[in-house]
């Protein structure tokens, strides 16, 4: 849960939640109970949750209680509309809604299912495999939610500081969220052994492209210039770079593909090089990239 753009009280609430829930969830499955003093059903559920958590403590289950009156901001982030609401949190992310389970047997059945799937070892120690979390981060990044993706990758880095893919994901997520300065700082702070990793090269490409972000009104001027003179390759390249940096990747790819079709050798293949740089920045496994690569292959090889 990122704190960017929050006021002081909201930041404090996030810090409390991080200490009470997020940090324990790095090695345990945290059952979060949203409740209030005035809630009768909450009071009935509390002893059930406490007993189940105690029974499953040696399997890595921890109970955390969030008073919605005292932590309204946190409750709002989880879109809590009625109480009791109960979530299972693992490594900072909700993995199940347990609200419908009100009996001991129902709760234990759901926990058994979760513990069979999650990399939690006996005693609550999480395994070192962060692959599923990296996949989650990439999925969130692909959805366009840079803030949440940055939070996921930051949590992975806390668990595995030497994981280059996590650092690269954080840089790309910060860029997507509009925090280019923080992304630059994260890249500069990398130790030399990580800075040479291929995953970091992908993030470096994304940063290089982001530096082309046009000022207000500049993108429209570049677009007009490129459309007015389709054969002007310099104008087309300038527009494509600015369009991608501004988030208009379809327009950028369309312009570069048209340039390659017109003259693939221009300026030592500059249009193709720019397009490949965009592919690298986004990721070759991305569906959008795959679609654009098929278009490029059609132009190059018929």
C-alpha cells in the first residue's frame, strides 16, 4: 500500500497497517478481521477466529484485528462495506475473502486450502520462491496500476534484496505511476552486480524512453508535423518517441511500422531500433508486443 500523495494521518494509518499486517504476512498467512465495538456479529465471530488462529499458529497463521472506526482509511482501501469482513493476506496481498466462513469448520477448511497452495513452511517461515509474487507484480503492471505494482515489487525486494527482476519491476512501475525521478534514483542505487542483469537493461530502456516525455502541447505539434509530412522520417521518429513516452504506444508503434515499411534502412535502421527498444521496455512476453512483432515480421518478411 503506497503512501505517495497521502496526508499525514493517512500515512500513519498505512504505517500501522504495514507493521500489523504487511510485515507479518511476509512469512505468515495473516487473517485480518475488520470489526467494531458496536457490531454484534463481530463479537460472536471473534472467539471463533481466535481459536482457529491459535490452532493454526504452528502452520503460520496469524490473526490481526482492524477496528473500522479507528482505521477508517484502511477499511476504505479494502472497500469494507459491512462488518465483520475477514480477509487472508499473504506477502502484502489479499489472497482470499473469508467473510462467508462463520464456523470453526468452515474457516479451517478454507485455511487448509490456502496453506496447501502458498509457500509457507511449518512455523510460518516463507520459502524463498518469489516467482508467484513476481508474476503478480507483472500482471498488475500490465493492468496499468503502477502504484500497486510498485508496492508489490517493493515488498519482493524486502524479501529478496538481490532479485534483479524485482528491482527492474519497481523501476518500470514507478515510471508507469509517473514517478520518473524515483525510478532514476532506484536505478542509480543498484549495486554493480545487479545493474548488469538483463532485467535491469529492460528497465533502463524504459527509463530512456520516458525521458522523451513531451511538454504540454508539444505532442500535438509533433503529431501535426509528422502527419503533414509522412515522408519526413525525422519528424516521424520524434513523434513516435514522444507518443510512447506520453503513453500512446499504439500511435507510436503505428508510426514506426509505417516508417519501416517506407524505408527500413533509413538512418541505419533507426525506426526499427526505436521499435525494438519499445518492445524491450514493455517486455517481449507482453501480448501487445507480440501483436506488434507479428506486424513487424509481416513488413520485413512478407
